[in-house]
C-alpha cells in the first residue's frame, strides 16, 4: 500500500466521502480513513447520514406516511381499504435494505474513482501525517499527505437529566430501531429530529409528547411559518410543549417518569420510551494530536476560515465538525470546494443559500433570511404569502395546508428569503435557492412561467404577493 497521498480524508460521511471522490476525480491520489462498521462488523461508508441519519429516517417517514394516508386519507377518494395493518419488522428491514444499498453504493464509487478506503481510525499528527489504526488489528501505520481533510462529523448531545438507557431512553439512532410502537413516547427537543422521528411514531400510533425548552417553537425558522407548522402538527396529534425544561427522568419497571418545569411549575409525565434529541456536537475524540497545531473554536468545533482551511496550511475541516448548519448538503458542498481548492481552483461555498428542510408532512423548508432576521439586522423588507388552500394542485392532492412566503428587499426587490410549509416544499425550495443564487428579484420570480397545475405555483404567487399582485387570492395591498 502507498503511504504517501496527495489527499487523506478522515471520515466518510457526506462531507468526507464527497471530498474524497471529488479529489480523486481531479486526479489527486486520495485515501479516506473511515472506522464505521455495521453491527455484523462489516465496514460501512456514508457516516451518520447514510447509516443512522438522513436516509434511515426518511425511509421510516415514508413508510409511516403511507400507513397513515392509507388509513385516513384514502376514504375521501372513495377507496375503502378495510382494516389497514402494518408490520414494524418489515418496515425496519426495508429501511435497513435501503441503508445497505446506499452505503454499498459509496464503496462502489470509491472503487470506481480510485479512492483507497482505509478501514480503521485516523488521527491527524503534526506535519500533515495521519496515523492509521487498521480495524483488523494489524500494525498502526503513519501516512504522509500533502493535504489532510478532517471530516469526523458529529454525535448526539447527551444531557444529565436523561442519561441514555438501552432500549428505553434513546438517542436518534435508538429511535430508528424500536421493534414495536411505543404506547406513549416522550421526545426531549422540538427541533428537526424531534419533529421527524416524533412524526414517524405518532403516525404509527404512539401518543407523542415533545418537550421544547425554548419558549418559541422552531426558533430558527420564520415565525409566521413556524406558527402555521405548529397548528398543522397539533392537528396531526403531536403534543408540542414549548417552554418545557426536563429536570429529571426515573426508570420504574418498564416506564420512564419524566419531570419537567414549565411556566406553571413542576410536572410529570410517564412514557414507555423517551427520545433525547437536543442537538449534536462536533466529534474530535482521538482524531487530532495535541501537537498537530489545529486551533479549536467554541463548543468543540474546529476553527476554519471561509474556505474551510484550519490554522495549519494544507489541513482542512468540513461538515458537522465546523461552523454553520449541521446538514449533509452543506458538508458535501464544502467537500467539493476543498477538493477543488487543493487542485488549484478558487472555489467557494455560498453560505447565504443553504436550504433547510424538515421532512414532516407537509415539509417545512426555507432558505435565506427570516422576517425576524431582517428586523434584527435593520434590513428594509417586504413580504408576500400564498396559502396552499388556494393552489389547485395541492387541493387535488388533499394537501391544502400551509403557505409559501417570499421576503424581498424593500428597495431593490432582491429575494432575501423563502419560507414554505406545504407539499413537497423541500423540492420547491430548490427553486428559491436557484433564484437567490442568480440574484433574482421577487418580480423575476413572479414573471417567470410556472407549469399549471403544480404546487410550485404557490411560490410564483407568493412572489407576486410581495407587491400585492397575486392573482389567485385577494391581495391585502393593491399594486400602485
Ligand atoms: P458524519 O456523517 O457524522 O460522518 C463522519 C464520519 O467520520 C463517520 O462515519 C465517523 O465514523 C467517521 N470518523 C469519525 N472519527 C473518525 C476517525 N478518527 N477515524 C476514522 N473515521 C472517523 N442532514 C440533512 O441534510 N438532511 C437530513 O434529512 C438529515 N437527517 C438527519 C437525521 C438524523 C436522525 C440525524 C442524526 C442527522 C440528520 N442529518 C440530516 C444531519 C446529517 O446526518 C449530518 O449533517 C451529516 O451526516 C454530517 O456529515 P459529516 O460528513 O460532516 O459527518
Ligand atoms: P436541533 O438543534 O434541530 O433541535 C434541538 C432542539 O432541542 C432545539 O429546539 C433546542 O431548543 C431543544 N433543546 C435543547 N436542549 C433542550 C433541553 N434540555 N430540553 C428540551 N429541549 C431542549 O437538533 P436535533 O433535532 O437534535 O438535530 C441535530 C442536528 O441534525 C441538527 O443540527 C439538524 O440540522 C440535523 N438534522 C437535520 C435534519 C434535516 O435536515 N431534515 C434532520 C435531522 C437532523
């Protein structure tokens, strides 16, 4: 095996594996050290996202949505399904098969592109060397590289009042593996994971209570959209309690007693399973030698500049390990940028257009500034909204909840942000990302032709509503 590489990547999540593939495509001799193994000991690429994150959660969201819509929505179409049943074991097997297929796909892509997968632990040493400890117990090797990319990702945050307890108090990984539907499920954290995994088990029949410490629901989102989303989730049966701080948990037989405090004082609730989903923290344990010279930032993140260069020239850090949203696509784009920069191209990532999607039903999606951010930053803005209740395609699909919102600069009309809760909004927000990348005005979005009938017409109409010129709703303000 060669011990000198142009690029060594540590970590093969969506940040690291994409960086490795891109570097190899650009003709750089590349290795990727990855320690993840499946329960049966086989190596697995793809990191958190493919193994225990984005992909398995979406598989369960899809299965649970199909069950719920078959049970509750088909009757309105005149379709009688009788007694609808589901099998959790089969649902889990389907999810595992999708994970197997996709993680295996990365192995294939590494082979095809000539990336060496080194199965074991990597540690950055000083002088851009990487210590590789093979998983098979063979001798530790020290590899030389001209460039090292750290992409060791993140792990769930644990909190003292709710220590993880096998099969009862679990993190997101445990919540993807329940072998039966909990009767009562508690979720600590009303963020993305809490809403997505809370929805999965709620649809399958659990009574779900979500404890959110903050007084606001989805504080990071545009609050008009957050409020609209909260209404929809409440109707779906999610019991979301804001301003609720969990103080302790106690396991009593096969029950978990949760004590929490809200504005009315101390309270308790009893569950048979509890998910802790209060955020993730960067993972660096044993990944960077003390004398490697890599400067750290706050809260365990690796310090990097705008183009993911660490304090050591030739050593980069990307993905969940560094500042910015902990999202797979953000890490992947950083991976591409770093590989291209190593190859000599002055690539950049536009952090102003990172889309966020919460894969509930309907999806909550956004890009750019919220109305609250515009106010805080003193940016003059105007906003237009359009309800899916007035969108023909959404109604035909029985998806008339939610709205699209476009925020534009009051003087230049440039689109500053787009926020949507509604059908397939995760795909719709991509149109807004493209518009913003190309410096579109709200008027541009309003004059571009959208196919009819599509749910995307809500975005088109919201852009027109910015100037009081939507066609299919009564505008609050008339165009001058
Ligand atoms: P990771 O994916 O965490 O990968 C890091 C890799 O580094 C791991 O494979 C780890 O084994 C390896 N590693 C660590 N240390 C070493 C070492 N010393 N040697 C060798 N290997 C090492 N994001 C989205 O954008 N969309 C979603 O829908 C979404 N859903 C999610 C659902 C859940 C339940 C969770 C938990 C997360 C979800 N995320 C989602 C977040 C997404 O998974 C992360 O943002 C993404 O995986 C980060 O990529 P990364 O490559 O930086 O790190
Ligand atoms: P999050 O940051 O989205 O939400 C955590 C929530 O927990 C916050 O609302 C926070 O106020 C609350 N919280 C924190 N401490 C608490 C406490 N002690 N009691 C009650 N509430 C508390 O984090 P997450 O949902 O754990 O997700 C982790 C990361 O994974 C996120 O950064 C997210 O971007 C990523 N992720 C993304 C997707 C997606 O893109 N669809 C899906 C899942 C996860």
